[in-house]
């Protein structure tokens, strides 16, 4: 996962200065059909039934993994081909924290459900 420029600044402020940095208290996964970047952007899904989903993490060593399965509602229409995801600090709007390319793109048609099984979303710092 790549951190956005905004969140890289937050991490560096917290880590290497005496200034305080406000960290998020909740995290949400957004799905994308076009790649976001370090400055945000990309094309977040906007199809019928789509919402960002809350996620919680468990940290072991240098890896954080989703501590519960994450499942979106049944798609009420085509969501397109999901190629990326991003972590946000709000269910709508808010700040993009980081983003990643899916290992395998997934086309979501009417009636489909997008799922991330327990432990399948890994965030590492290297």
C-alpha cells in the first residue's frame, strides 16, 4: 500500500518532530475503477448500493491486516471493474490515507457482492 502525500506528512510530523499529529479514529475502504495516486484522485465506485465500508486492523510485526471480513451490499447495478482500493478516514469525503492495486481486478455486475475475507487486506511498512 502506498501512503498519500497528505498522510506521509502526518506520519513524518508525528515521528520526527515534537508537534502532535491527529490520527484517524476510524478507517473505511473505498473501491476504485481507476487508479488513485499520492495526491488522491482515481475513480471511486458510485454505482447503486455502493458505500465505503468500515474496516478494523490487527497489527503483527510490520503488517496490519483486516481483523474481520469486509463485505459490500449487493450491487444494484454495474459497478464496473474494481482495480484498486483505498483507505479513508471517513465514510464520505474525508482524507485518503493510502491506496493499492488489487492482485486481481474484479468486475462487479448487478447482483454481485465484493468481499475482502478476514486477513486478506495487508498493509505493510518496509
